[in-house]
C-alpha cells in the first residue's frame, strides 16, 4: 500500500487537536462565514465534524507501538522457552546417542547458537528439530521420552509461530490505520483550508480571533495557512 502524503505539516495528534479548536469556534461564528460565501453552509460544517470524529476514532500509532512492544516481549519469552526445552531435550539425546556427535548435530547441537538470535531462526530450528526427533522417535521413546515430550515440542513451535503471526498482523494493522487516519485528516485539512482562507477577510480587523485560524507551524518555520491557499484551488491568490 502506497503511503499517503500528509497535507498538514504537524503530527496527527496536533492536527486533530487544532481541528477540534477551530470547529469549536465555528460552532459560534459560522453565521459570519455563511454571510461571507454561499460555499459555507451548516452541511459543510457538519462534514468537518464528521470527518474529525471519524479520524479521532482510529487508534493512534502509540496504541500500536504499545501492542508491538508487548508482542516483542511475548516472542522473546517464547524463544527463551524454546531454548529451555531444547536444552532439556539435549540431555536425553546425549543419553540415547552417547558420543555420537554426528547425530547430535543432526538434532541441531551445532546450530543452536544461531537459532537463539531471532524468533525466525528459532522457528526454523524447531521445525528441523521436530523433523529429527520424529525420525528417531522409536529410539527416543524406547530409552527416554514419552509422547508428552513430542507434544511439548509441537506446542512450543506452534506458540512461537502464533506470536510471530500476531506481531505481523499488528504491524499491518498499524500501517492501515495510519493510512486511513491520514486520508481522513487530509480531507479535513482541505475543508478547513477554505475556512482559514475566508477567516483572513472575515476577521481582518480582529486579530484576537484570527490568530486561531492559523495552521500549526511547519518544520521549516513557514505556516500552513500559506499551504491553505494552495489547497483552496480556484480560490488561490498570490497574496
């Protein structure tokens, strides 16, 4: 999914707060805008309110960041749990196949350190490990293991994969939520830009109110009310 460019030059949170302030003022002052231009109607104001409410309901990045942090914590624990179970299994494997290092390596003895470095590595390691224990199931069952051990290996692998999938889903959902929020706020910006432009004329002698109709300052120090002229399209002027 291509990223939508923000028309506003501030964070989503700042723009949502700013928009709420403007709309609150418009609730009291809208009649002046209706007298100024037929473009402004109760419906155009309601459209702004609806778009703000829609954007405000979309969880912020902070929510998804917290979810992903918890996912990472869960995954790290699952990787540690897989490692602990594997170390327990190594003890029995060495008993069943004493001094047979070539067979030990088939069970991943020589690959374990790399497996510990990431969840993906551990999952692949456990897939190979499960294949080998099943291949040698008769020997392991005869001397050391019960069915419970094979079940534990499967459960650890499945749990790790489930947590990895949940984290991926959260990352995808975060991207979709951001895209949806920015799209909604861009429409809101477009609508507010016309009010900001009109306010320059309506309140040209009232700086106290006019100061509220200025978009947040951009990173390079310019004000977004300059961009409002561009968004206004046919109403663009050189002033």
